[in-house]
C-alpha cells in the first residue's frame, strides 16, 4: 500500500526546454542493519626490507632491528561503514589473558554506571521484590568503578621493566573517485594530529598499492592489477569481489616494539554525506582481536664487524676486547638505554684453514668458546655483563694455542634478544648470526 506521508524527493528543475536540475542533491541514507563483525584472516611479523645494500656495519645493525607487522581482515564493506583499527604494541602475555576476560576499565565502568543508575535507583525506591536485586546491581556497578579507578591512574597497561605499552588507532574509509569510479581507500589516525611520518600501508591480494594523495593526517591509496602492464585500477563497484584487506605497520624497532596485537571494528552510519550522523543511527561492533599476540622471530645473517663501532680500531691500533664489545652493544641498545632486555650471547672462534686473500670462499672451523644464559640488561649496565664475558674470552685465548689470531681469525658472536614481555625463552625475537670481530684488532695484553 503506498504511503500517504512518505515520498521520494523530486529535483527542483529550471523552467524552459531543457529543464536541468538547479542542484545535485546528496541525500544521506543510513543503513538500518547491524553490521556483521569482520573476520580476522592472519598476522605475521617479518624483517623489514633493507632500504639499500650497504657495507656500513652501523646501517646494517639498524636495519637488522626493524620488522613489519602485517595482518589481514575480511569484510564486505558498505558505503556507510568505517573500519576502526586498534593495534596494541608491547602487550604483556598476562595482559593478553586479562583482556580476553577483563573487568571494564574506568571509562567503561563510568559509562555503564551512567547508563543504568537511574533505572536501578527507580527500582530500589519501589520497595518490592525486585528492590533487593536492584540494590545489589547498584552496589556491583559502584564496585566496578571503585576497582577500575586506581588502575586507570596507575597505568597498569605498562610493562614497567620492558618497553611501555603503546596503542595505535586508525580509521579506514572506502569510496569511489568522482568521475572514474576507481576504489580509493583512505587511512588516518582516530585522533587528529597524531599521524606518524608514514601511515600504515593497505594491500589487496592480486593488486599493487599506489599512492593517491597525502593531505595532513590522511593517506589515500588506489589499486591496480598486479599483472596488468596498463595498470588497470580496481573499481569501487568491484570491491566486494576482493573483500580481504591487508594492513602493514612497517619499520618497527624490535627493541622498542617487541610484539603487536591488532583489533578491528566496524562503525556504521557514523559519517553520512561527509557529516556526522545522528547517534541514533549509529551501529558499532566490538573490536575483534586475534587469539594470540604476534611476535617477530627475526634471524639476520648479514656480516656486522664489531670493530666498526670503535673509531680508529685496526691492526695498527689494537683495542682492548672489553672496550670493543661495550661500544658495539651500546650501539645495539641505544634506542632506549634504560629499557631492560633479555640478552643471550654465544661466542666462538673461526679461522681459515688455507688463508688466501684472493679466494672467494674462506673455509675453516668455528670453535665454541662460551655461551651465556639469557640475562636482563640495559644499555647503561651492559658493561657489568661484558666485563666477565670478555674475561672468559681472554682466558680461552690464553689457554689455547690457536692459529690465525694475527691474520684470518675472528671471534664469532651469536646475539639473541628475547621479548621481555613474554615467558618464552626458546624463541628469540631477534638473532644476529653474522656478528664478528677480527682478532688482529684486539689487544690481548
């Protein structure tokens, strides 16, 4: 039956033969259906691609510490939807368990109290069989606020000994480009003015991501077919055929960001026709998070010469072993010298069996010397560990007549870094296997 009060808007036309529209009306239409929660596909932590091939040991060390956090979600997005991302960095293992079944924080507890306290008080004043239940519920809500209050200001979401907990929040929007209809995906921080130099990269399987624009805090991408030399763009009308989206948080320093944990939520009808919509029309899903925190397990085999971190060290200017080691590890931990890390060091000695400067491959054994168990250290107190460690190395050389000390010999180190926020001491987040020190630069006296 036709409605007697609801009708479609008719355009206002000019008079005359053409009768063209005076204005192009953009009427926002809210989608009155609760959105389904997005599904999480996968996450991984991988070594960041090296920016350029270099023989500089300091640059190689800096590159070895960097990793990319990549995760993907699947969601058939409507035009009225916004995707909200929440990425937690440096999450303690205990915090992951707590968040899975945690009491509300102070904000949630206050919102819950504000939404329910009037109804609870009304039920209490009725003095009927429900009054006791209402009183118990009121007391429970007050207790929730009281319990959440101290932890909110104490900052319990921090790993005080390790790296502090960080939170990255972004908003993703998909829309067509005017005139061409190609898919544009924008990403920007949830809070204005907090955008880093580079925003997360958005990817779609089978397509190459292209920069469209960067204006202030907002990065916009478009997508072209990966195997198409003409770079045919993905159209907005075709986006639902490719509903999986990848997000890359690049260039994380493993000493500052040792793990990551992503969550995805959908906000529907929040922005309509470029304007905030009435709150009565908004639908918001809770954040869906991965079951596990993502740790990078990086193994770097690029040769890194310890002597390069001590100025003027060379065969003509020999340096004390402890000084060489302290300078290298100070550089390794300089990103946050006060932060405590779990460090394990394994040392060996290698030399060439048939030394030949022109040989493309030097063959020879590596003799084990010493292995330290994982120890908590900082950049400021690393010397307290390296002093006995270098002493053990010197004692080994003093007690063994090995060849090549003044020619092809090298002290080989395997340096392993374990996540301080994890109890896993079997899988280091970073292993440097190419660290070496030529023995002809060491003062063994």
